[in-house]
């Protein structure tokens, strides 16, 4: 079995450009369904993990981010190749989630390739006439680097709580001839010195998840800076079906890790109050071993 560009178009409900279509075709996203025995082993493994203690999200995990991104930095210093910016958690497991079930990829880096296919499609579609792109929790800035290839006229900003992220961006700028502007930024204590011009877009990808239910400070920051559009690709339990076994395990894993609790519900309340407009909210039906963690919400402040 294989994932085609049309599969991603059908999920996102918009057409991809020809470059993205070719990229997805070239990835050759082949997979096979699990046998009953494989699925049973998978379910038992996830349940066993959920029954034990798991490191949960929060400010205390900044050290892990520092170490992880520093490893990417050291590899980038040794090799002038952007592939060393890919976070090491990609490719960690042999099974991934797709369309509400679990599948077995037949190619290397399947989870990374389908992940960036969705991220690239979403960002390129919603950027519109925005000229300034801010990624919060950018880590090794690999999403921004691909955006630079898509449109070299964009002004790119990479913000992260880990200082190793800023060092990576400086190395990218020096070695790969890019101009990404780095900022140190803490979701729990936002840096209001960040200057946000008109025609700006804010986005996060599996980064805001680390704040749990402490997203209020970041929301306040967004209202203060008033970007044109916000895109969040994050775990959102509100969009999953708790009556479906695979979805339910994902939701339980969210709870165990304390991932982004109540964020989407809060945005829906803000919309009811007339403060924002939600342009799109949907699940993407793609995920990793434990979770479908990349649901989408696109929204803007009513100015």
C-alpha cells in the first residue's frame, strides 16, 4: 500500500502545488497493514507503557531539549548537511499511525517524510501574503530551513527556550547561507522584546504540547503582538474519538505526558466571545507510535 499526494489533499481539503506533489511521490511512502498478532503486540506494548510512570511535559524538560538540540548542533558542525538537523526521535519506532489505525512502513524515515509533507503543505497554503514567519519552539529549525527553500523572500524567525537552538540557527546561517533570526523564547515567560512586523504568521509544530494547560501566557503574548494568522500543529484530544481504541490510547498518552490540555477548547471559547476566528480545526490522521499528535488549528485575532 502507498500514500499518494491525493491522500494528503483529501485530508487537508486543498490542492498541493506541483513541487510538493513531486516531493511526496519521490518519498514513495509504502506501508503494509499489521497482522492480528502484530497489532495485538502493539496494543499490549502501549498499554504496558501507559501503566508505568512516564516523563511528563513541563518547564523541567528544558535540559533535555538543550541536550537534544546540542547533539544536532555538533553533527551540523561536522557536516555541512541539513539532514543532521532532523530530530532523533524520528525513525525511532517501526510502527506509526495513519487514518485512525497503526501501520508498518516499508521505507526508512517514513514518519519524518509524511510529517514534513503535512507541515510543508499546511504552511505553504496558509502563509498567503505574509512576509514574516515566526516558529515558536523551533528546535533545530528544520521547518524554517525548508520554508526558506520554498520562498527565499520570507523573513524567518526561530524562537526556542533552548540556547542550543539559537546556536544551531547561527550555524545554519553561517554554513548554509540562510538568514534566520534567532530568539530565546519561553512559553511560560514570553519574551515581549520580540518585534513582530505587520504581515506576520506565528506557528508551532509539536512544541506547544510541552506547556500542558499553562498556555495562557503564550495566548496573552499572541494578543499583544497581534500576528495576522496563527497555526498550531499539536496534540489535541478534542479532535480524536475516545470511543475508538487507537484514538483512546492516544488520548490516554496525552494525559500521561500532560500534553497541551484544553488548548483547542480555550480557542473555541475565545471564538464564541468574538475575540478570534478559527479558520480551520481538524485532525490530520497521521502520527507516531504512541500518539496522533499533529492535529491542526488555524486561527486569527479579530482586530
